[in-house]
């Protein structure tokens, strides 16, 4: 939900008082004694999603007060601005609800919440952090800024839910004492938005980015083109966006990102420590491009724009040389917009392309990605062609996926292809939860919250012969044939997305549905306070009002 509505706000504040593990009421007084005082009990240190790797509770809690300062200990010069930005981001999170000034300062003498990049903390890696909480303050330590940012998300979840409100709330703002030392299981923890089937405005995408950041997702894959719409301006082929972007599923007005808007999205994502992975889906899923330029079609005739939801009917013309001029131009312009290392070229459901043409096309499309210095990502059908060294395949099979297809994926991993796991019957966020779910699809089956969470990425394809170390991570795609507003995105993504985030971040040893569902339940009031429209799955013991 875009605006923070009255309903979620009310819901959140009611729940604040009763939510298990968030605050609780002191033990009953002796008979005849004073009336029971509400003693706020801080959220237990481990009570966050994703579960931290190591938690050592103990010692005095810390309370944020009007005197608290945010101390940025800027570390190496190249990171100084980013550390300060993270300090300001934290202040921005805390100020509305606490009403405190929370100045961001580098005054080393002050006490409060300290953010520091420690040269000696290499074991925390690219994204890990340590959070130490005690009477004197909170110290977040990391080796890289991303770690501080993730530590801020943990700190945020340790505070009362009401901290998420955008108006002043009553404290106290107490954080339990102890130490969390936390590093991710996988380097790749992604979410995908299909901005083609329904165009999503930059503000819609930014809102989703903010929601992803809360759960330490670090990759945003944007599915920028499909049969129904081309969503990114390409200067050398202007009709792609101008005409190919002019509609969407159901025939609405569509839209596209100008390069300036797209750069702004990329930098917004970076400010939330997310890397954007752009996808141009080829050689199938290309009706919008084929409609825009007649010369890209084998018969030289442009088809009409398409607003339905079928797949597999369109193909770029593999034998024509102009096809590769197009691919080179698009990949070059997209690579120039992409500070991240990956560029996704789709490659799925090319049912209208012969196998020989598919293999030839994917060879040349991959070469273009390499030419412009990026790492190839493709849907796992790429393993039916010849993945280039270093290529990454995104597995989207499901329980019904045949043994031969799995074996082909496994064979590629033995030659060095690495995998992003997006099993459709686990983490496709457009799958219905059950038969009563209004939105979404069900071709891969119903996917309740437990099914979405309860699998192990390391062993998921082990029986087919995929080694554990071939798994780069997980990604939760959100296809938008049936979705257009943020409310609709949210009710499908939440609360499955936090589960995927936990699969990607938390050590396998913490994996347990029964304890997870309790931690997830505590996220309900937080999501509500943030205005996130989540599905109240009956499998999760949400706090009662
Ligand atoms: C399959 S997943 C597709 C998409 C659809 C999605 C709907 C994949 C690589 N292809 O084109 O949007 O199912 O669930």
C-alpha cells in the first residue's frame, strides 16, 4: 500500500501492545499491591527476519532517548560518504516515530548508536555486521558499508513496531543487551519485478525496494521487456519504448523508463544496497520489439502490439544479421546504464525458435554481454544452448520439471555454470497461496507460506547432480500478468518474500518452520505499521488484536 492508511496504523498500534516477543506486560502484582505497570520488554535479540547467524543475549539494554546521537566513524575515505549516508538513513527511519533529533555526527566523544567500519573485521565480509548493545549504546561494526546497512535493518526490527510509523509515538525505545554477529549464507538474494506485463512507475518500484531492504535482499532483477511491453528507452532504437512500451496486459497505457529515470532507480536501489540486474528477454517474449520494428521479423511484417497473457509465440529472427545489430545496440546501451556486474538475457520459453536457431542466437547474445563487460544471466533454458564460461542460469523449474531438464541443468553446473534458484512452486510470488487467492496464477500449484519457506537451496537439485557450491543464491520473481498496484504486489509478496530472504541469508542450522513462523508472526504488526498489505496466512500465528 502506498500511503500509510488508517487501518494498518490502528491495527499496528493495537498489536504493538500485545505482540508476542515485541513488548509484554510485567508479571501480575501481589494481591493488594499497586496496579500493574506496563514494563516494556525489549524484543529478544534473535527475534528478527532473517534469523541472525549468531546471537549472544545478555547485559543491559540500551534505550534511545532525546540525547541519543548517531555517530559515524567513517573508516576508509572511499567509504566515508556512504557510511554517513547510512547514518542519515538510520536517523530518517527513527526520527518520525521517536520525535528525537538524532543528530548524525563524527564526534567520537559522544554516546549513542555508533556505525563503524573496522579494518580488522574482514571476517564480516562484504555484507556482514556485528551489533553490540549495552547500557552505553549500540555499536554496529562492519567491514563494508553494506554490512552497516544490513545491521541497521536488524536494529530496526529490534525496536518496537511503532518505530515504523510516520508520526510521533510513545517510547520507550529499548533494545535488548547482547551481541549479534551476522553474515549471509548466500551472496545472491534476489527479487524480480516484471515491469513489462504491467508497467510499474519508478515510485512503485522504489516502494518495493524499501520493502526488500528490510529483509536484506540485495539484488533487484527488473524484467524490462516482454511481449506486452518494452520498458526502457534505447536511443538507437527509439520505437522500442515509444511504441513497444505503449501498452500492457489488458490494454492499459503501459509506459517506460527514460534513461534518467532508470539511472535514478539504480542509484535509489544502491542506496538500499541493492544491485539492479536488468533483463531483456530474448529471443522469445519479444512481441513488443517485433511490433516496433518490422525488419526484426523474418517475414518483414510487424505484428500488432499484444495485450494478452499467452507465452511462447514470438521470436526474434535468428538468421537475420540485423537481429544482432539490435542485440548489440540494446546490450551496449543497457550495460552503460548498469553499474552492477550482471546482465540478464532471458532465453526462456522460446517455443517459436528452432533449437538450432536458439543455440546460435544465444551464442551471439552471450558474446554481446561479454563484449560490454557484463556477466551473462539467463533462465535455465540457457543450459540447453552453450552457456559461456562464467554464465549464471536461473532455475525456475518445479516439482513437475522432468528429469532430463534437471540433468541438463546439472551437467552445465559441472562445467562451471552457477545457479540462481527460483523454483516456481516455491518462490514464484505470483503463484496463488490456495484456491481462495484472488490474484495470481496456479500453473505451478498453490504455494502456501510454509511451502515457500521450507526447502533447502543447497540440496534442492542435489538428486539431479547439482553440487552445493554451484548455488549462488535464491531469487523470488513477481510476474505481473494479474498485478498492477502496490497493494496487489504486496499481498502476493508478503509474507512469502521474508521467507525467501531468510533462505538466502540465514545459516542452514537456523532453518525450522516452527520457530520461523513465530518470528514471521512478529513481522505482521511491523508490516501493517509500514502499510504493507500482507496475506494473513492461517499457518502463521499472527498476534491477535
Ligand atoms: C513463466 S518464468 C514465465 C513468465 C510468466 C510466468 C507466470 C519464466 C522464465 N517465464 O513469462 O510470466 O511463468 O507465472
